[in-house]
C-alpha cells in the first residue's frame, strides 16, 4: 500500500566517488518504495579529476576515553567559494561542478574531502603511538554531501513540502545503505547552516556521516538509558518526552506524530529537541505518515527559529539515530536542532568553561526560549 | 626561606563584591609568602551601584549526565565596550571603573555578571522540573575576574617576567581561598583571548571560577585515571607525560620542571598540554622554583602560538586542577592551551560532528602542529 515517493539513480564521479539522484516519482503508485522507480538519470561526469587521496585516522584519547579524528588532507578543502564557482550548483556546458547534468532535485554524493572514507589510509609519517596508551586506526567510514536544491540561494526552510519529503526519503535511503556497510557503526544525518558555525559552502546542503565507531555523545546517552532501564524498567528518552508533553511548559509545537520541545537542561540559547511519539530507532523505521508530518513540523521549527529575531539564524540540525548494530532498542530517534546565536550579532562561543571543562552556561532560560519560539511566526 | 613575592590588599566594591590587589613586594624577604606583606592598598569605590541580583541555577541533564548552568541575568552583560569605556582600566577622577584607585599591577574581583555566586538564587518563575528526571539547584560558587595589567593594550605574552610571576601568585592565592569555600568543588583558572572565542572585553584579563560541582570533563578524566590506577598501579597522567617525553615527537618545549607537548589525540588545530614533572594536584602545590620556571615557559608557549602564523592567535588557556576535596591524589595539575584558528582567517568552528556527536575532527596532525610550534620564534 506504500506509495513510492522517489526514484533513485546512481552513478560515479570522475574520480570514482558515488553519486545518487533522488527525484520525485511522478509515475504514480509503484509499490514498495525500496524497489525504487528505476534508474532514469544517466549523467556523465566529464571532468578529469585526480583520484582522491584520503589520509584520515582516528586516535584514542586515553584521558577522555573517546576517539579523535585527524584528517590532515582536509586543510586544503574548498572554503567559501564565490557564488559563480559553487561546486554544488548544476553543471553547465561552460562549467562542470560536482553534480553532472542539469537541474536536479536532491542529490547525494561522496564528499571529495571526507573525514571518513572506506579508502582512508594512515599517513606514512613514521609516527608510532605508545600502544599502552593509544590506538591508531584508519578513519574508515563515509562522508556524504546531501544537496537539498539546485537553487543556490534556497534554504531548507523555504523548500516545498514535496521537496522536504524527498530529502527525508534520501535520509532514510542513505541511513539504510550506510548502516549495512561493515565499516559503519553509526549514521549521522545533519545540517550546519551559517558561516558563524563554520559552513564553507553556502549552497543549501547537509551531510551524512557513517562513523566507524559509536560517538562519545551517543555512548553517554545510551549508558544513561541503560541505567534508567535497569532501575525503572522504562525507556529514558520516552520518559523525557512524556514529562515534556505532560508539563507542556517547554513544548514549542507538536502534531499527531511528533513533539518539539526545548530541553529542561538546554545548553544552547535556542535548542529544540524533536521526538517521534513512537519509540523508533531511526529514520528508516518511521512510517510514511510519520515522514509526512515530520516534513511539516521540521520546516515549521526552522521558520520559528528564523522568526525569533527575524534573521536567518545559524543552526546545527543533528539527527540522533540508533547505532547500526547495537543498542537499537535502547536508542530513540530524535532531532537536536540548536543555534549558537543568543541575540542578533551575538554568538554564544564555546569558551573556557564549555570547551575546557564541559560546563555549559546558557544565558537564556529554556522556558523563555520556548516562549520566544512559540511566539515567533512560523 | 621563601621570599614573599606579593602583597595582597583587599576591599569591597560599592555593591559589596570583593576585590583584591596583588602587588609586587619590594620590601625584601618577609618570610613565608602566605603571610603576605600586609594590606597597603586602601581604595574606595565611589560609584553608586545597585546590589547585584544573580539569578543562576544549575540543572541536571539526565541524558548526558552532566550539569548545565542557566544564568539568564548574564544576557545583558557588557559587550565589547569602546576602549574609552573599558571597565577594567584604572579609575580616573573623570571616570570610575570596576577598579577603584589609580594604576595597579594585578587585580582580582568578583564578576558583576557571574555565572556562579554564593548569593545566586533560582528565579521565581514557577517552573517545576520533573523530580524523577531532573535536579534544579542554585548556581552557587563564585566567578572572579583576574586583570593582568592596567595597560589596556597589553597581552599576557608581553607581560614582564615579574608580572607573570605575580599572576601565578594570584592564581595560587585564589585557588587556595576558593578551595576552602564550602560551595566550591573545583577551582578553574583560565583565560579566553580573542573575539573569535567570544571575549567581550579586550583588556587583558582572565577568569577564576569556583564551580559548585566537579565538571563533567574532569569527572571523565578522573574516572580514566582511576581505571588506569586499578589496572596498572600507575598514574595515567604521569604515564602520558612519560610517554611524550620519551618519544619527544610532539614535545614543543621543556625546562627543568615543565614539559609542553601537543597531545597525541589533539582535538584543536593547535593544542598544547603543559605538565609539571612532579605529580602535583594544583597550583598551590607548586614550589617557588616551579612557579619561576612556569612563568618562563608559559609566556614562551603563548609567543610560539602567536608565532605560528605571525598573528595574535585567539586561544583558551585552561588550568586543570584537582577538585577541592576529592581525588586529589588521582588528579594531576596541567594546563590545556588551545587555539581554534586553523589558518589565518580560518577558524575551526564546532559544527555538527563536534557539537552534535562529540566527535572532533582535526585538520592538522598533532605532529605537524608540534613541528610548527617548535619552528615558531618564541
């Protein structure tokens, strides 16, 4: 009974990287969406590109007990190119970009300057780390770019509902595909928006990482959930959601399937967590109905964020999904959307207390942020 | 046999906040430095200031199991004032600043917009957090400003050796005093430098926080040290230092008492950890000789950092000291000095991977950063 919403075409860029086109399927009901609608894009990358050389490694920090990635080849990556040199715009006969062919809807391709790659190698630098303290391993995994529109000046919040829905299908499809990679332990779909948070390309795009390890933040959350399960028999994330829905004090908006709230211990001036009402491990587990209502509430949240001060707010939108193969019942799909902007022109920088000690100091009370977000015109 | 290096005078600002002047003692050998040389400053704050109202609270985040501070009164704090309105310059008959009296050497006073205060109260906002998940407590503790010079345009790296030594004495004295406060669990001396990391006053100054809890980062490190102690019988920090000194690959500089190195799993483009050779809990435990050689190597490190690109680098200098009353044998005094600048004009912002997932991606290999810091003229 599911309707296919997208047609996926795949190809290879000149240096061998994979690329996928997600197009709205206008051919009607094609049955199960996973079968796709057949490959109908057949674009050729006519550039000559040297093969990508990815030197990326992860190192174990024995003091903070987490992995740190060193990707030294990224230092030369493209940095704020002029608008007419944007590598994410469609190719034209005069200028070939990362995306072969003409107009497109949603495109996903492997990052040319990835932090993680199945082809990553440790640099041949003779560095030997003391094995009694450190581990050094290839930065395996994968980094993909997801382009939301061929319109260079679009933003996620101005995409059509149909396009947003297509982005969600792309997140779902790529999460499924990457979770199946032996190198991937956790798939992370996210968008960084705004130069204030280090975005180096202004064309509307997000990223999808397949990490070779479960990230430290997820590990801490899963451990919290494990303890809560042991002591209460209940799921921690579900309890947090129920508590927020019951008090409603920090709820920004909700619909039949999703509730968005400012967390009680928000770290950022404007921080919104969006939970599905059903306990689901990840985006692929959502129903078509949940995806439809996700598209609507997601865009509403972005518009409310911009509406708080009437400016384009810098933000990070981070999808927390279950690890590929472990703790999938403990995890709970949710989005963490936050801005570092505490007032127009004033950014909350992470200074000594946050970066040095992990102690966040938030100038805006979560309840006040929720009030402001509720009052903002979506 | 110890020489008194400083004379401390104390007073109160118009709104009751404490202020301390640290002055070089020129009267010769006065015996134990802790006895001080007597109070010889007697300045009066002639301003009329309303009493400070500090609404600050800490909230327990059950997902990440750490405290988050909400200090909503800070949103109105002084933000990048014009040079002739600097609140840290000496008072003149025409303009009264935070520091009464004329020229000074080093001054410490309670922050007017503190994140933590012994007088902090929870705002009377009727917010009730679900007690099965959250804890809400006053943001007790203390935030002090330490001003390194009365010269508005000075920087730490250009201070005289004598002045640097006086700053160290002030850190020692304030750490001792704050560790003795019943509200304080951990004392944190740090400096944020540069607008890129959110510094709101350009006058050379640092900060000293007395946290009401042991910060999450310190807790993780102490837990790592505890496990290492159990399995090896040795101190983890001492092993890290020994390993770096033995390989020497990432050592930036060292002297008889201190070694500075880029950690093997550095998170930041330029990150330097400075350890004393003796296993000490905190700055008050250092000997006079260790303080003398600290002053020299600390300034050398700041100059090397500026020398890498020949620009004033933004940085965070964070002193990791033992908690006030626990794990004092496990902890190991050290400085973490790091810059977010990866190249001139290019700042490493914390984007999705770092802020969302806790996975740091560093573009500059630690060994290369060490080479660059070693080559930079101090």
